[in-house]
C-alpha cells in the first residue's frame, strides 16, 4: 500500500527549499523515499495527496501533556486520551508524552498500569510516558532502574507543591544519580515550593485570595532559583536534566550559562509563555482563573528571551503542558486562588501559535520551528529517528500545512474540552489540512479520519 505526498515544501531542521517541491513516498507505516519526481514510481493504486503550495512538516511531538489527570478534590483534567489526542491530531501533533503520576508512597508500576488503562482504546495518535516520582524508597529506586524495560527513559520530579509532589534536594539528588547510572533524562518542574508556600500563606492571612494572587505568590525568582539549584544538583550527580515549562528570563540565563559550561542541561518552554503575559490576570476572576497555571504568566518583556533562547538552541523544545479544566472546575477557587486547578489548554494550538508568533513574526525560521515542534523533543526523549523527522525509514507522521488562511481562534471551533482557550479571539494564519500518522490519514482536509484506539504506546530508547 503506497501513499504519495506530492509536490509540497518539505521542512526539516536541516532542509527547507521553497523553490524545489518534493515528493514523499510512503509504504504502509514508513517513509521510503523523499525526492522530487517520485510519481513515476507508484502504481495507479497508490493514494496521492496533493501538497502543492503547502508546507509538509514532520508530525509534532508534544513532550508535555496531562490527559485524564486527577488533581484532587474530585477534579480531573477535562481532556481524556480520546478527546486530547483528537485535538492533538487536529493541531498537527502525532506523538504525545504524558505523565503517569506516582501516588505518594505508592509504586511507579501502579501509576504506569493506571495510565496504560487510561490510554487503552482511546488514543488517536501515538503516545509515550515519562514517570513522575514524588516519593522515594528502596522499592521505587529498583523501579527506576527497571523503567527502560517498560519503554520509559525519562523521569519527572517536582521542586514545587510540597504538600503533594515535591521531593527534597536530597531525594532529588539520589534520583538524579540513579538516572545517570541508567541513562534516564530527569525532567524538572523548577519552582521553589517552600518560598511559594510561604508567600501563599502570607497572602491568605492578609485576605488576598483572588486569582491574580496565584501569580503574585510565584514571582520569577522562585523559578530562576530552582533552575539554578536543579543545575547544581545535576552537576553534582552527572545527570542529564530537562527543565520543563521555562517561563522567565532568569531561568533562560541559568540554562544558557550551564550549557556554555558544557553541562547536559536542556529546556522547554510553552506557547502560553511565548504568546501570553501577566496582564491576563487583570481580567475578571472567571477569566483570570483560566490562565492560572504554574509557573504563571510573566511580564511581556520576558517573551523575547524565550524566543531568542529557542532560536539559539538554549531551549530545545516547545511542549504544551496541556492541562485543561472546565470553567466550572476553575470556578471552585474564584474566592480562594489555591483551590483553582492549575493548568490550561493548548495541545491543539501549538503549531498555529509557533507559526504566527514565531515564523511569521520573524523570530524563528521554518527549520527552527520544526526543530522545537518535533525533532528536538523526539531526539531528547529517545524517539528519533522513528519520530520527528522526514526521512526514509522514519514513521510516516506528516502534517500538510497551508500557511496562508487566517482564522480566529475559538474553543467552539477547536476540539479541546474547555469552555474557552487562552487564545480565543486571536487571529492566526495557517491551517492544518491533512495529518498522517504511521501512513494513515487521521485528519483529512480538516476532518477527523483516525479512530480512537489506533494510537500505539511507544517504547522509547535513550537519546
Ligand atoms: O499548571 C500546570 N502547569 N499544571 C500542570 C502540572 C504541571 O505542573 O506541569
Ligand atoms: Zn510542571
Ligand atoms: Zn505539566
């Protein structure tokens, strides 16, 4: 069974030539050739997808999603693996990496089993897992060593949320040592949990409880300090670390300085930090609650630092940290910001926003967009070259993207299960026309064509 994606402008991190349309030949699930003039090599039974005048990108790899995530108080993130991966597909993302979360005192195995059950029969795109470790004992240490056998080659640790998720520096260091020994990447949520808890207690004691206080109690220095400390612990242990959802100029500075010293420090930012800013907390409480996330939105001037870091390879990936909640769930904390579930929707809008505010604004080139959208995360998390590129032998995960049409973003026209996205009302250019996952068309000219349950679990290697 052959498919030919014909005459598109093929983009990879190392090639982009709008003057030379290229064909991509697919045999079943894999790409077999990338060259001009391949039409002559396919029989009449082949499916031909006309990509003339469009860009053809590798399917996106979103290294940071939270689907079907219970966050306490009976609240669960509002996209499950069916709706979330459907939205991912519409946004040109063909691989996600989600976060099985250990129950404190529980095993990693139980969390992995639970997440496999959540995904079973539901995923429209392929998926992989990072393992969140939030308490450590001898059994969990043995489980960390065994993770690669389960197809998992990265961990996530929290330096925030002391009541639920945080590991202290000693335990963090111990996990990093194990990670180095077993060649696992350590992802870190880097915010100083104790300092934040102190500021939160002071705000509540002063009766200051509106959603904007979420941001006021998580100042930029609580991120940059934690990033500095994470890097120090990585240097002591020799581990490779990946700082998730970097939001501040100070954190970028720390990461860039560590990289200049040759340390294996990697970083991710997210569209919300690139495209939104702290003035969103000035909105009425119900709207401000929609952008209560951790870290919070920052002053606008910091965005330039994040874009520049992506362009300079000081940050290597853009993940979404997709963690959506309905307005009803967000409303539980309108009079007490600490009860607002943290997170926002974004799994579907990553490519559109990177195109509009990155490429069209002259902050990223097309190859750089592909690097942070697909190739960078695939490489870091042991999925490359199967995922994240367009080359013979790679999975045929492709996005046919028309950069021209304008659209106004609105939750009602998107597929994420939220009342509103933080981007509603913005006009962006571009349309994800066709999405192919392992050779199968899953979005066909803007319509869903892939079935829930077709996505497979990806056993990852080491980078
Ligand atoms: O506010 C956020 N980011 N919620 C999701 C969980 C996390 O910290 O990544
Ligand atoms: Zn986080
Ligand atoms: Zn997250």
